[in-house]
C-alpha cells in the first residue's frame, strides 16, 4: 500500500497534508482498498467546525457507510466538489484528486499527535 | 457466544483474496475483488457463490408429505418429484420463521434448503412438531453448496457435468465428480443458473471445476445487491417472525386453500382485515447517499415506515430499497422521502422487481 512520506496519518486511516495554516484531508490507500467501490461521499459543509477524532465526513462503499474522522480541529474552508460526480476518485487517487476537504488548523500542535509514515506503515502491517 | 464457523472452501477462498465478514455466525466472503465487478459478472457472464453456510435438512418417511403439508405454507401437492418449491415455515401468528426451498427427492423424501442463521431454530421447530413416521435429518454440517448464476451458467454446467442444466425449479440427482451431486435450477439473483448440493468431501474439486469453466468467484455483497434488484426478500431483514408473507407481498407462495398448515388461521384473519403494512420496492429519484436498512421513510414529513434493505443498485446505478409501508401508501408511483443522516431524499414506490435480467429467470 502506498503511504507517502510527506503526510501525517491518523490511526483511523485519514491523512493530512499541511500547507501553511491549512491542511488537506483524505483517506489512505489502505482505507480505500479496504472499503472498495466508493459510490458516495458526504463531505462536511464549508464553514463547519470539525474536531480531532470526531466524524467529519461519510464515505460510502457499496456495502457500508463509514465515518471519516477529522485528524485535527479547525474550520472547513473547501470541500472536493468533484467527488459528488466522481466518488471513485477516492479509490483511484486517494492522495491526490480524491482528497475530501481542507481545514484551517485551529491548533497546529495537534499535528504532533498524528502518526509518521513509518508508524502508519507499521500499523497497517 | 458460539465460535465463528467457516465452510470447507474457506482456505481456497482466502487464497483468491476473499474479504470476509460475519454473516449469521459464519465467516463468509463479502467480496473477492469488488462487489460491483462481481455483480456485473453475474448479470453479464457467470458468477459462483459458496452457499455452504445454508442448511440442508432432509425430511423423509411415510408421513413426511402429510406432515410437511402442515408445517409449510405452500402446497407441496403442486411440487412433483424432481421439483423445487419456494415456501415458508410460519409461526402460529403467520409470521415468518424462515423462507426456504423444498426439493422433492422422492414421494416421501424432501430436502429443505434453509437460511444459515435459522438452521437451529428451524430444526428445533420441526422437531417440536414432529410426528411418528417422519425422520428429520439435518445434514447441514456435512454438506456444501454452490450457486452458479448468470447467462453463461448453462454453458458452464455442460462443461463441468457433460449434460444439460436442469430447468427452472427442477433438479436432478447425479453421480458426478466421484460423488452424489444434487443440481437444481434455482437461485437468488434473478439470472438463469443452478445450485449444487453435495458432501463436503467434493467441495474443493467442484469449486475448482466451476472456476476453471469460467465462473467468477463472488461474495455475499454481490449476492445481496443482486437479490435486492429482484426484490427477493432476505430473512432477518425483509422477513421476520412479526411479518407475514402477505405483508411481504409473497402471498402467491402461500396456499390459503390448503387446510391445516401452521399460521393459516392468522393469515386468513389478516387477509380478511387487510394486512397492516406492505413491503414495497423503492427507487431514489434524486442524487443521494445509498439507502440502507433501518432508514426512516417519510410522507408529508411524517415517518410512515423504515427501510428493511437498501443499496446502490450496480445495474441501475441508483439507490434502491425495500420498506414496509401502510397499504394506502404501498402503490407504485407513491412518492416518499428517505431520511439519510437527517437529510430527506426523494424516492418513489416502484413495481417489483426493480430490475429485469436479460437471462430472464424472473417469474
């Protein structure tokens, strides 16, 4: 499974890419592979407040609806609109065009509590 | 808590990449590669499902016919030797203990194919009502079963067994693959196809032969979307001890003119008064998350029922569901809304089935 070196990871299989005070959030290659056949994405609303460890979005495969937990606290500043017509982007490009939402970090020190790529690789075996 | 059970094909399926879930106490493949791919394989070519978790209960003896006529809701007199019939075990209230297929092996010998999660309950219900002159033989632990479904199934049957696939709702008992194989023209997908029942020792060879002939291994995920497109009920979801076959819209499988079967009085009374609800097929008419079981169904802002099953239909690429609604609302064309995580999405009551297969197994 692909685990890019430039990201931080949550134990619940989300990644975050930080650029200044904004983080882009998605689910990992491992997560999309486990879910398979993603057919619908319910993103948070722009302007919504998300909290670390709390459900922020729902990703639905054919079989099940799965909560996606925000890795950090913050305000949602953008959601990936292309997922509404092409939810399978989460399967085909989980770290690129399949991102879920962007969040303005309320508490950047929370990033330190997330996993490094090596720690996440160890978690998923 | 009982240990999770596995079929004898578990290791072979794991080797093919099966992802497993617990289904009725069994660790079963939910998918191999993709539910959508497996679903499409069955609609356009052929798929094979391990259904060894299902129960095989033989009932035989000089009183077997008369006794089963009392135990089962459909009319066994209409099932000749070599035939299969969809029927119900009902409780005294007319509620569904199990839905099953009975195969008539001989005048006085019957095979009941029952749901995995209901084997113990069915057998104890049968034993509780048993009479002299009948033998109940639960062979679920020593038998395996496969369902091979799709337009290519007749060709696969010929390749593997060198004879023609049995016609719909009939079966043959064959000596093949160095053992006894019951091959039936039945299934749960709406496509043409067959189901095989045989002793566990044959499972590995038959599974391998079916794959070699070109069937795609499929899991319970596709089995569920396939049956839901056909509006075939799943016991435990769409059927329950608190719902009758009349409410489920399955009255044609109940012989109300047959005297003396368990549940008949309750069904006659319900027919007289009218069922309190009816199981309808629903199709989403606006873009929405896929509907799933236990979502509220609303009309004019009022909750009028809840979904019992739901999925994104891979064939239609639309959300589909079933729900029990009050009879006044259970009419094709009735618009409803389905509450999905607090948002209400438009849907419409449709005629069953929601999908008509090209290989036309549907009645």
